[in-house]
C-alpha cells in the first residue's frame, strides 16, 4: 500500500493530479481501496497511455488510396471452405480433425471479457438466454457442444479424450462467470478442464488526455480488448497449462456467436493438413458496404482491414463472375498452433496496434455528480485478437456458410440486427433444416403438414419450432437414425431422452 502523499506525487508525475480531487470526501475504506488501485500504475506508463489515447483519437484516419494501393485479397490457394471443396476433401479434413481431438491435442479458447452493455444486461453475455424453448444459455450450448464432440471423437477412435476449455474473462465478468459455472456444475464438464483467467484492465481517458473517474474513489477501467489475450496468457501461465495438458492446437472464438462450431474438426483438420500456424474462418460479405472487417493482405502481410478503412471503390470491386474481390468477412473465429501463440505472446505482443474506441463512459463530473453520458465522452484503447495475423508464416482462411456458422448476439431486440431474436431464429432455422434433411416432417397443432424450409429473411421464423440438444447432435450428424420417416409435432425440443424414445419407435 502507498501513502496518499506518494500517490499524489505519482499522479502529478503522470499529469493526473485531478484523480484525488474528491479525496477529503472518501471514507477510510474507500481511501484504502483507492490507494490500492492507484498503486498499480507506473507514472511514466500512465502518462504515455493517456497521451497516446488522446493523440490517437485526434488523428485523422489514413487516406483510403494509400491503403487501397497496397491491398490484395487472400490468394485462392490459401482458402478452403465448405462451398469451395469437394466432399472427399472435406471428409479428409474432418477425419484429421477428429484424429487430433481424439489425442487430446485440441483445446478451445473463449473470449468473454466484454460487458453486455449494448445487449442491455448487467451480467456476462454467455449467461444470456435468447428465448429458446429449452431455456439454454450461450454457455450451456457451448459446453454441451464440447461434450458431444469429445464423445464423437472417442467413439471414432476408441479412446477417451478431452477438449480443455479456456475462458478469458475480465474484472467485470470473472466472478459472475465462475459462480454461474459452479451453480450449473460446470455443465457436467470436468472441472479441471474449464480454466478461467482474467485479462488486464486499462483506464478510460477523456478527449483531453485525463483519466476518467467512475466515482469519487474509483477509476473508470475497461478490458484491453480481445487482443489482450496474448498478455493474459503470460500473466496467468496459461501456455504452461496447455503444454502440460498436451495441447497443440487452439480454436479461439467470441462468446456471442450462437452458431459457433466448437473445435470444428473440419476447420482444425484443414489447418493441420495445410501446415498452418494461424487460420481464420470467414463468411462471404452480404454486400460491399456490410460493416465487417475483411481478411486480406496489405503489402504482402495478412491482416483484417476494418470496413471503415476501405474506400467504397475498393469495397465494391468484383471478379469477372460478379463475386466481390474483398469478400472474406472476419467473424473472430481463429486457429492457432500452441507454438505460434507462445511466439506472439512472448515476442510480438508489444508490437500490436492500439485501436481507438470512443465510448459513453459513466463518470462523476467536476462537482462530483454521477453522469451517464448520452454521447461518447471517453477513449478506450483496445488490441484485437486478429492483429497477430501479420506474424504468421503459414496463414490460411476457411470460408463457411453464414447461415450455418455465424449469428452474433450484440444488441437488444430494439435494434434491427444481431439481436436475441435474430440469434434464436438462426439456431431454430438451422435445426429445422437438420430435421428435414434427416427425413422428418412436421405438423402443426391441428395436424396440418408444414412446408419444407423456405428461403427466410432474418425477420421470419421457421415454419416449425425444432430445437436439437447439442448432446444429441453436434452439427446435424446422427439425426437420420432418430428422425427418418417420423412425423413430428411443433414445437419439438429434441433432448437425449426424447431422441432415445423416437429412435426406438
């Protein structure tokens, strides 16, 4: 613990003396906690962080034409995909992936440090229920997909295996996530294979370079972005744990994608067969102006270029067949070898770019009144997980179908996209397609036959409600033996017990 005199001297050296302006009003307990927080900051580093944040927020973005001249799409020979490859090739990749999983060489790493602010909840996004008939949360869906995949790999190769689940949280999400998993008995996963760790927090800064006070005795802090992963791996000795468990390959993803294929054997097998050290799943952009980053090369180096960095002319470029030249939309779904993760964490983390995010940061004003701003008042500096692509020697991309693998949950239902309603529809539409493909048909409450799956807009629900437990099917496999020739009533929740009963009929 430092004294208030020492704290004052440090803050003065950092140009942040204002942080103690409400010191006389704090209780003894509040003073102790605040001094403990202030003791963590090195004056020179704090001064540099605040100066860099303010300068970055003022800086004009780079001219489009300078970036456009250096831009190239990912060469076709480095892209695989569900729609680009023949069935035999896809099967070979899947077999390789299952082999690696069966040997317990594959782990999944979940990025879950962000708050559900845009979603309008005060708890971690993984605990959210989108309104499925079963009431499943995102965490439960993901945990059960891991369990099913472990079973499938073990059955294929006759050996018990595990898929460790590493979950990166933040100061905001660690405790509630730990408690939620304990309350749910870790969704029947082995406790030793669910490893939670915390990323660093950094101060939010005003536009004039001053650290923002969340209240009179607490600094407004924010996670350092999903690119804080690499420092967090070192801080928490996660790389050593992976090595001890025999992990060689990592699937890294964000918590909010309800359709994510945990440790997808096809993707893992593709990357391993290609000898990749780093890989990214992508989806075709829906249209040139879609606000998603594009996986491409800039000056011969792989990276994700944000949609705002592309000129309209470049975004709209097309091949002779009419497809977009820059179509590889980034969905934050990545493959890394353990060796690559170790190398970037130990030697490249400091080279990662700091990105500016302008945020509405709740704070106290100069009079000490708590304020919830209506427009951005602060700067949060973030690193992005995909900014390590530039260090890859053997990078690959794998294109998947959006309707099968990407439906993020970001906004409340008052928004028009990426909401609980769109996530729920995406999952239930997928499961309805699975059931029809397995040879089932559906009737409504009046026993009227429902139509096959039409082409639906994001705002339309499928003709029947069918939810398939991840413990019954990981990605549509095995359903034919249960559902072929069956006439099913909507709504149907296909849990393991229901599947057993249907299979026995």
